[in-house]
């Protein structure tokens, strides 16, 4: 979703902000803009709908040299995609960018119009510009104006503002991602919505709490100061050394980040195995299992939710603890039954998904202990939960989540096994680690043979619709496979439990429909009968099934063979890698923008 980058310091701010925005392209956006103070001391504002390239063309020959700049990539929520609605919004008193939603914007807009403020855009953001303008005109200084304006807005937002008089930058947020960073050697200071934008540019990161004003200042020996809403200095922030290298933003030999990230999976599985199994124990895991919950409310969105379904199955089978898997967007509105000995377990790659965060907050308010299975250390979810298990997937740039799914499922299974005491039993722990290593080997092998999957994709990409079917532990994988295909190939795809097709969806089957049938060792015979039902109606069958299964091969139009032996409960992850590759190659055939699919955002920070 929207991305923010601000910079203040001796190097050229415009270039650094554009570089940061480029790194945030993966989050999804539809327009971009920058505001800066040029070398004549004038406030300049450039914004353009479409890709960053449009903005760069609009900036023209340049080069613009500035020591203070804020920039934004917008993912439209209020108001159509056009230049006027793009950020920054500015006038002679300030320039500003915004992530999130101002929920009481209509009321505030009426009040501001009554005070004579004229709106140019259809955005909720401009309401904050209006509030700031009115407060500055009343004679408040910049910080005071931020306090008064911020107190009036409702909803989750982050604001970054540029003061043209001092050239200083200010940032403040409520339940929205915001990070500041300092490069002490170069005397430079940054603000952003995503630490990834600052990789390689700063050595220290600062995560402010809600309602903390971050003041990025050039005229002060402290480049960065924090104030509360009484304008007293505050320590309400967390800091950490910045350890991301700039190279994480490169695709290497791959055409797409998605493809690179699919290929990273074997190494990531190995490193996760080493992290959780090699030593004497991982303190975060030990702390997480110190209390045995009565029930678990497992909440997540999209791909993370499907990972949650696999984890639910594992926890229930192994620990006989009742586990409810819930969608983040539904959970908070369904008046869930929450008991104080229950655990709220939240799964997220970004740790910034608004619906997941709201569910976490609801659980916390109801006195539940909360835990995350999360990728981004230091994210809001990570900071708000009592316990956190990191999935250690590294940065995931491709909008379609791949490696995060694999790592989420495995981390959830590790938690489940630890709850059961398996990690305290030397032999069992060794067996589990060996199974993880076997999975890494099998994934390596399928990646080496990906041409087989590419060839199937070339044959089937012309079809109008796709049913992914699976039973038992493969059912969530059918859901995830269909999601992957529709988001990057823009074709209709649905995941179904194989046995459900005949209760309605089978009406759609004809010779233009593809059934991607997932057939592992579990519920093998039942799944085969379901394939026969589709075959009888002339559906095209792509089976992902056991190696050497002649019968299955015979009834399938295309057959992708896998070696399931020894993988047991890990086999869904293995099948899922095939689905990832199939979606990737179908999308390639269709020529879509795989890493930045239309309408999608990497981190969904609005409700
Ligand atoms: C699909 C995808 C999304 C995310 C969902 C949750 O490929 O990436 O469905 O899984 O938006 O995001 P996180 O995991 O960041 O909470």
C-alpha cells in the first residue's frame, strides 16, 4: 500500500527519496510524488499518477538538488487515481504525505470549508493539510499545529510533513507503520513507512510509539528528537541497529522477485531448521510454550490465513487443543467468544496488516495472551504481541507471498511440536529436524525440474477457469494455489475441498475448465474418485501426485510427479511449491506484471 520516504541531510535528498520510493514499489501503488526545498529555498511539489517513471519524467532534466525532501507512493483509497489526488499535498505553509485513512474526514471537511479552507483534491489526506493550515495561520508553531491537528483526526494514519521555513521534517502516527533512521557518519536522517526503504542507508532504526512526534532536524546536533503530545521530550520509541544490506533489493539472475523467492525456499527451510533445532533451545519459543492455552484463536488474512489452516490442523491433531482459524477482517465484527486462558495467535508476513492488528488488539483488550508468527521483526504486530516466533524468511518483495507461506507453516508446526514436548525429546527432535531437511532436499529437486511445470503451464494457460482441489491437509493448499494463480495471472481460480465439487461447482465443469488436483498419500482413494467425476464431464485434469502412479497418470491430462515418502505432514508445503511455480509460469505466459500485480498491495494497512 502507500509508501513514505523522507530525508534530510547533506546528500541530494531528491535522489535518496526516489531511491527509497523505488524500493517500496513492491508494496503496490498507483501514483507518486515528492516535495522538496530547492537550492533557492523554494518549496517544490511534483506528483504524477502511474509509475515512478512518470514522476521522474515529470521532474524533467533536473537534477534537482535539495537537502530536505518527502516522497510518497499512493494506493488510492479516497478519490480516484489522478495527479491532483496524489501526494504530497502542499501549499505555501507546508507539504505533507499520509498513509492510512482519516475516518472522520467528511465532518472535518465541512468544518474546514466553513472556516474558508478550499479543497483541491478528493482525498481524506487534504483534511490534515487543512487543519495544519488553519492552525499555522492562528499563529501556532509547526509542532503545536501538528499536536492540535493530530488530536482532531480519527482512524489509523501516519503523517510526514515538511516545514518550508526551517526545512525540517516531522512525522507522527497512530496504528500505522513508521520508522526513522540515522546515518551518523553522513549526518543524515530519514523517515519511512518501511525499514526496507532505508536498507543500506542508515545504521540505526527508531520505531516511535503512537502519538509521538518525530522531529528530523538539520539545525540541531541531535538529528532526531521525539516529543509527546505535550511537546515534552519522550523516550517512547524502540531502536535497533539496521542490519539489512542494500543487496536485498536486487533480483540477481532471476526475471522476477517472485521466482527468486520461490528458489530461496530450500535454504530458508535449512536455516529455520538450524535456528530452531540445532542448539539447546530458542528462548522465544520456550517462553511461548510456557503456558498451555485452553483454546487457540488463530487469526490472519490471505495467504497467511491459509498457512493458519495448515497449522490449525497440526496443532489439533498433535495437541488436541481446539483451534479456531479466523479471517482478520471477520474476527473483530463477530463478537468472538474469548476466554482469558485462550491464546490469540496471529500469522503475518508484514506484521502490519490492519485487520490482523485489530484482531490482536481485541484479544489483548479481552485479557488473552497474544503471540505472532511473523516475518518482520520490529513490525507493529511483533511489538504488540506478548510472544513472537520469527519465520526468518528475509524480505519478501514479490507481492504474491511464497516463501513466507512455507516458513509460516513450518514455524507453526515447530510451535505445535514444542507445545507437545517433542523438542525436549532428543530422538523426536532429531527426527523432526531430519524431516525438515528432507523437505528442503525435495524442494531443491522440484526446483531443478521446474521445466516440467513450465511446460504444463504453456499448455494450460489459455483456459478460462481453474479449480484447485484437495482433501484433508491438501485442502488449504488448494485454496492457496488458486489465490496465487488469480492474483498474478488474472484468471478465475477457486480452491475447493475435492468432495465439495459435486455440491454445486461441478456445474461449471466442461472442456474449458482445468482441475488442478492435489493428490498426496492422505485420503488418496477418495480424491481419485473426485477426479473421475471431473474427467467424466470433460474437465482438463492436471494432477500433482505420487511418483510412478500409473493409474493416476492414465486418468490425468498432465501429471506432475512428486516423491512424498517420508514427508508426512510436511507434504502440503512440498505440493504448494509446485502450485507456486505453476502460477508463476502461467502468469509468464500471460505476460502480467508478476511482482506488482494490478490492484494489489504487499502490505494491507487499511481495513
Ligand atoms: C497473497 C498475499 C496476501 C497476504 C495477506 C496478509 O499472496 O500475499 O494474501 O498473505 O495480505 O499479509 P500479511 O501476511 O503481511 O499479514
